[in-house]
C-alpha cells in the first residue's frame, strides 16, 4: 500500500502547516495526530514500533534478572551493556550506510527478522534452562545491534511518508511511544517475572515483536533518492565528510553530547536511595521513572511545537532548561547533605519525602526538556538532510544517542569518587547551561535556523 498523497497546496511551503491546520492546532495543546491520519503507512510503522518496543524493554529487564539468577553478580549484569556498546556504535553507523544503499523497507525487514530471531533464541535458552551466561551475552548483543539498525532505518523512512510540516508532530509521537515503552515495558516485565517466570516473559516479547513486521512489511519500496553509493567503508567516510559541511546538523550532535555527558545522574540513584534521600529501591524506581514520565507528558502536550519556526533557538532553550533541571537536582541533594536531612534506606516511609518529591519533579522536567530538544533535533535532521544521506546521518544520530549516556555514566562515576553525591549533577548542570549558551552564541547561524528554509 502507498501512503495517501497530500494535496498540492499543502506541500508548497515545507515546514509550515496550512492555515486550517494551524488554526486547529493552536486551539489545542495536545499532541498533533495529523501524521497518523495523513499516512496510514506511517501510522502502522509507529504503532508496530511502539508495541514491539514494549516487548524489547521487557526483555532488557528480564535479561538482567536472568543473568543475576545465574551468577549472583551485579558486574555480570552490567557486562550486557558493555559488550553491546562497541557493536552498537559500529553497526549504528553501518546500518545507516545500508539504508542509503538499498531499499530501506528491505533493510528494516531483514534487521527485524534478526532482532526477532535473537529474541526467540534468548527465550529458548530460558526454556531449556541453559546454565551458562555467554550465549545470553551473544544474543543480547545481536539483538541490540539489530534494534539500533532498525531505529536508524525507520527514522530515515519517516520523511518519505509524511511532508516536512508534520515532522515535529511525528517526532512528538515518537516521544510518546518511547515514554510508553520505558514505563510500561519494565513494569510489565516485573509483574510477569514475578508471576509466570522469565521464560514466559521472553515469549511475550517474541509475540509482541510480530507487530513490528506489520508496520514494516506493509510499507511501499523506499529507495533512496539521488546518486547512491556502495555499502562499503567509503560510504561511511562520505557521510562524515558531509557532516563537516553541515553546521546545523553538526550543532545538534554537539549539543546533545554535552547534555548527555554532563546531565545523566542515573548512576547516582542507588546511592541516593541508600544513603542520602533514603527509601531504598522504591526511591531508585521513582527517580528512574521520573524522566520517562516527563518525556511522555511533554509529548502528549506537544501540539504547538509543530508551529515553532526558529527551531535552533528552541533546541538551545530546551537544553538550557534541561541543564537547569539537573543543576536543581544537585542543589536538592546538597541541601539534604549539608542540612543533615538524610532518610533511612530500608523503606519509602523512612525517606526524606519533601526532597524526594522536589527531586522527582526536577527529573521529570529534565526528561520533558530533553524530549523537546530531541523533537526539534530530529526534525532538523529529517527536514534538512538530503534523502540520499539520511540513513548515514541517522546512524550518527544513533551513535550519539547511544554513546552520550555512557559517557555520562563515566563522568558521574569519576566525580562520585569525591564522596559528595550532590557534586556531579550540580557541576554538570552548570556546565550544560554555560557551555550550551556560549557555543550557540558563538555559532550564531544555528540560532537563525529557519524551518521555512531548512538547511543542513
């Protein structure tokens, strides 16, 4: 099936809604659902990705519990992410190359088959009660690589299904699906593991993943436009060379790396729940979920974002708010530490509840601001990049999104050696605010990025 074509008059000014659409959208703050109505193909792709993503998040939780059951080692659990990081970066880039060299529908379909097969393999290991860990590492790495490649290819497909004016709304819908994935998936995994066991939890993911095939299989062929390159290493280098001549796209990557490196306090949460705010695992769960809740809410109330013209400024302001929120979180921890208001670690009743509430609100605000930044950064990439380059640039985007939080974990771990849990987020938030404001003003062209005339 091919997506329904838009009316000609709706396509004459990329990045701008028609008068009727603008009037309707400005009457509401809720997410704009027009992309789902405009393109049934996009709607199926979005829905399939959301459903399969819930299953994927279930497996992430279940694998951690599975490995811990086999080894009793937290280090063994953490090695899942470590082993997968390098291949995810490499194949994130190479997946973009494939998406620019071949039919993107075919690339997405093949990688989806690999992801599904690796999930089925993990489930089989659990059902057979295999007592060794290394097959789990291998299969989870394969699954992570395939998932990254699907994501890069799917994002390169989106601009071919809907017009530029709907890209912000499409990104906001992506924020909703991500928020649902990271809240519903882990919660559902916890319930299933506790009630029916790990093998059945994996099996549910295998079933849910079939929704991804519906979204991909029903797409029309999507061959990259323009002069295509081969699928070799030279194509990767060509994409990187293009990025050197694309200051607006380059700025989106630089700003995101700054935010993720200095503003990811998640590694502190266990210590915060144990020795500072208190409340133990419940506090850790609340703080971890806060960012996802902020992401979800900001997407639900994203109706007006599609009418922002100066999207570079919007990215700057969103990241500054993100940094300020992380700075505020650090201040809360500092107040608790210096005032001697620490809570007990055994139960949520012993926690410093006022501090927990304020910290949760600030982390939710950081999640919302990060999502708004992501919506506009994704829109700038999809609207301004040539179609023949979109896959490779999406691959770079995936590498940044994947690697940034890992650098953030390293930053937190090193500064936490000072023994002051409040210091890393307080300093990191301040660095984000100052550095982003300075860089954007030095590179003034990014602040003048115009959605009416998108340029890379």
